């Protein structure tokens, strides 16, 4: 009899959680990632596409999220023609993201600090090239959209090409270790 009560209470708790927790699948065709990488002589920018992703809400508050990015879609938008093709190819090569071997990158929310119902600070596990490291960023929820800027130190993911932190005498060929992702989500 006692076990039956325990099972009944567990089921009620599960149904209650399920009723208040909502998982919102992102619309990958409306969600965007814009990247910017800087170097001594300027910067380059482009896009990369989501493969899938979702955010979880409970009682209207952000409680979780996970995303998969299709690394094969790295696209430079500030160049055209031969220079664009060269940079796209180099970013996809082993010097940078090694997309032949690592076709996706993932981001999984681990800790969410609520500032208010629309503003949060998230610590997440980011996996690039099979290496997982924590990243922290602020995210703003606005209706059926969310936006954030994530700064990533590429050297933590064994992307050292052109890094002044690892190589000397690079001069104007030095590439900043940190790159930026401006992310807009829609569901």
C-alpha cells in the first residue's frame, strides 16, 4: 500500500512537471549565427547554420537548452570569389575547425542564473573539435525569440593557427584568439 502511494505521488509530480515544462524547438531556417574573427590587419565575418536546437522553459522561465551547429556550413560573407573560397576552405581545414572529422559542434546549457523573466546568464558546455569547455554568456528572451553574443577562445579547442599566444614573429599575420558569435534564435 505504501509503495502504491509513492508511485502515485511520483506520477503526479511527473505529470505536474510535464505540464509546466515546455521544450521549444528552434526554427533552424529563421535562427542565425553570425561570426566575427579579428586579426591585426582587420577582421572577417560570416555565418554558420544550426542543425537543430531547443530551449526548455518552466513556468515561463528559461531552464535549459541544447544546440547542434552544422560546421560544414561555415560561410564567409565579407569576401567574394577566390578569396572567399580560400578562407572558407581554410576555416573548414584542420588548421581551424577540421570539419571533415568534426562535422558538428554542440552547446548544452548546464547552469542558468535568472536575472528576470527575460534576462539570464548561462554557463554551458561547448564542444568544438571533440573538445568540451565551459562558456558563459547572457541571453535575452523576447516572446518567441532569443538573442545572445558568445565570445570563444579558439585556442581552448586546439585551434592555434596564427595565434600570438603560441607563435612568435607573426607580425601582421597574427589572428586574435577570441572570436565572437552573434546568435538569434526563433521558435
